[in-house]
């Protein structure tokens, strides 16, 4: 729980604040950019909510924060904000919220599908989400992009009898996973669900392409608000930057409209513009 005595000095005065336990994961800035900003080492409140919509967004950020670093004087709207999760991004595709400190605040997603629902990477295990997932048909598959963002996947699998899917080279993070991806070739896991190995950030990192529309990218690439374009960073590449460059090039041959990352901003663009963004990214990254 955030402590007002530990609030960071950049906060503007008012009912919402961020304290010094913030790990600068970007969750609050994605959910409530009108309220929260980046100091460089932590988030802070740059503008207090000015209307009910901004207050609701700030309370969603408070609920999703993996470290409980956001405080509010008045939390009367918190129950309604929590009830918003999972938050629908497009028909049948949801952002889970309740980011986990175990994955440094990584985002996770939920896909409703008639042949069984999918969880992509793992949120914190909380009963509110468990009840909502149950109401929406449960979880059949849990796709884990890489070792960093598994969080409470084992608990979710046990609760719903779900099958966890992860690459062989990431298996040490989920040694009891039910399905293991091998090699570096794309593999269809189920109709409309294509796993594409994208080594670089970690050796066994994979992305998931759903319906030739949604690309769940883990920590492979994301939308940069500062650059106003797609981005991949050498600074957070733990295995091989050269392999990551080749993995980015691999994705150019695919078509999609959404980038849904574990870390970084999600983005929805027309298909042609997304292709242009991918081409621009490859040019920017190519030595």
C-alpha cells in the first residue's frame, strides 16, 4: 500500500500520488497518461484527474500497479475500477490488469475463443480475475512468451486445468509446463494461433500471432511514445542483440494490426501503416 509520507517530490498536490516504492514499470502511464508521467526512475502524478473519466483511469492504474505504489485520498470508486478488469481492447481480446511484480509489471492478455480461451503471459493471481475468467469460460491455454513474464502462471494453470505453452529454452522457468515449443520455426498451436520464435531478448523468446490481427510480442518489440513508432531496445536485450535483429526481420513477412507487448505501449494501426512501421523499424535497427 502506498505511503503518503514516501511520495516522490515530483507529484503535484492533490488526492493521487506515487510513492518511492515505484519500479518505473510504465503500467500507470499506459492506463492513465493524463495523470501519470515518467521522471526517468519512477512515475509521478503530473496532473490530478480533472473529470470522472480521468479519475476512473487513475483508479484502474492504482489497481493494476504491481507494487502498490499509487495512493489516493478517496477510493470510493475503486470497486468500479477493479470491476473494469479484464479491460476489453477489441472484441474478444482483453488486457488483464493486476500486473505482477514477479514480471517487473509486465502486461498480460486474455483471449475469448470458442475452442477455449487463452491467457498470454501471467497477471497476479487475484480472486477477482479468477471469477471473471470463470464467468467468461475459463482458461484452456496459457502462452508464455519467455521466462521473465511467467509470474503466477502455475497458479492459473492449476485453477483452470490449463495447458501452459513455453519454448524449450525457457522451460527452467516453468519446468512442469504441459506443452513445449522446439526450435526456431513458426508453429501453429491451434487454428488462428501461430507461435513465432523470436530469440534475442532471451534465447527462447516467442511471440504469438492471433488471427493475423493481434501480435502478442512479450519483450520483443513495442510502441514507443517518445519515438512515435515501433521500437526494440538493446538495453533490455539479455541474450543476443544480433539474434533480436534477425527476429524483427522475421516478423516483416507477417500481417497484423495490433502490437500487444509485455512491456511498453500497445498500439493499433491500420494494416498498411503497421507494415510501414515494421519496415521503418528494420531500417532503424539495421547497422
